[in-house]
C-alpha cells in the first residue's frame, strides 16, 4: 500500500504522540490501516521524529515540562495561580466592604454614643472622675 500526502501530513501532525497513536490516527482520518512498524519506517523516511513528548492539556504546548502538582505547563500553572489569587482578592474585598459598610456599624456607633453620654452625665451628676481623668491618674 502506498503512502499518500494526506497520510504523511497526519503522521507529521501527530508524531509527537508516538507510533501507535499515529497509526491509529491515520486509520481514523484516512481509512487506511498501517502497522506500527510501517509507520516507524515511513517516519524515518520522511525525517519525522516519533519520540513521545509531553503536551500541556490546557494550552496544547508540545514538549514542555509538566508540573506534577497541577498537571500543566509552567505558563498555564502561573495563569492558574494568578486566577486563584484574583479570586482570593475578590473574596477579601467583599469581606472588607461588608465589615466597613455594614448597616450594623451605624447602630453600634449610636449605642456607643448613647453610653458615652450616659456615663458623662453620671460623672457630672455625682462628681466622679471621667474616663479621661481616670487614664491620667
């Protein structure tokens, strides 16, 4: 069986995944079944390496080092960590806004002012030292 340009193109396109994958892909796309040995011989003849190389599942980069923890290439790993930090930052901003702009704050402030006024009146009425005078002593 003769090799066609289409089969050679498929072989060049998927050669980084190895001879077995290339043979299966040629059969799927072109409808012609070649043995693994035939694929190896043809790859050698057209100067196409069949060395299996790693592929990043996120961006599809071929021949890159894959991070064991994330399973991604270095660039995609950094993008992943950046997205995590952005999400954490958004969460912190929401919590900060809730702490600073809560309607409870005005209520607590009014209660505190009311207690300060009451304490001030008691100190003046009974001649007791105020809070400031007590700190000075």
